[in-house]
C-alpha cells in the first residue's frame, strides 16, 4: 500500500455544514470583534477565525446568518474567487481530458486507487458515495477536493453526469492542489 503523504494540511470545520475539511477547501473569516467578521483571503490575519466551505451552498447559507453579518464586499469576493477557481479547474481538466492522466467515475477510481494522486469530487454527489470515496482517499492518503457539480464534471467528458474525477499524474495533481 502506498503510504507516502502527498500534501498534509490541517483540517478545520465549516461553521455552516459542520463538515471537517482541509484548510485549502475552506475560506477563513477572521473575527475582528464580537460582531465584526472579515474575510481573510490570505489566511494571515492575527485573530480568531471561523471557516466556511468554498462552495456556493455554504456561502449562501452564511450570508443569511445574522450571527456573522459579513460585509457584502466580502461575500462578493468569496463568490468571485469561487467562480474563477472553478473555471480554472474546469479549463485545466478540459485541456487534459484525452490524456491518460485522468480517469473518472466511482468504479474506475476505486479500481485504480493506487495510481491516483488527487481526486475531484462533485459537490452534489450523494452522501453515501461521498463517504465511500473519502474513506478510500484517506486510506491511501490521497488529497481531494469538492468541485463543481456532477453536470459540470460530466461536461468535461461529454457525459451527462460524473461523480468523481481522478488525476493519475503527480505533477498535474500538484498543479491543481496549489
Ligand atoms: Zn460547509
């Protein structure tokens, strides 16, 4: 079994959905004072902080949460980062779709797990499949991220829907993780 860690990052919990994720999958929001929260894009502000998933769903939900009363500018910045990032990701994947470095679909990923360096999981994957894939990823120390929806991932390969895409090339995986 492959046991080498590729990229170990600490985990934090999203204040909205309570899911534990890699810090790279979360936005940091610094608590400036009791009622003043500020988006910490560079993750460097010296203050206590909360974290929220880099997903439209969790950002939408935190925007409605009066407890954190985030500034509209901060919310817009987060949404725009999300859009830009997902577009970049999708474009990179589209450019590579015919290469041997990518594979997709739950069965293919499970079969090929030992050759995989990074997993991109659809945000709207079923909870059951999400757990199954994440358990496998953790077992083999494979970093993963939730990105786009099943239709967006499917679009890359001209399919209706795809649950998960796997990167089999180490360099490509690093490029996507950073
Ligand atoms: Zn969340």
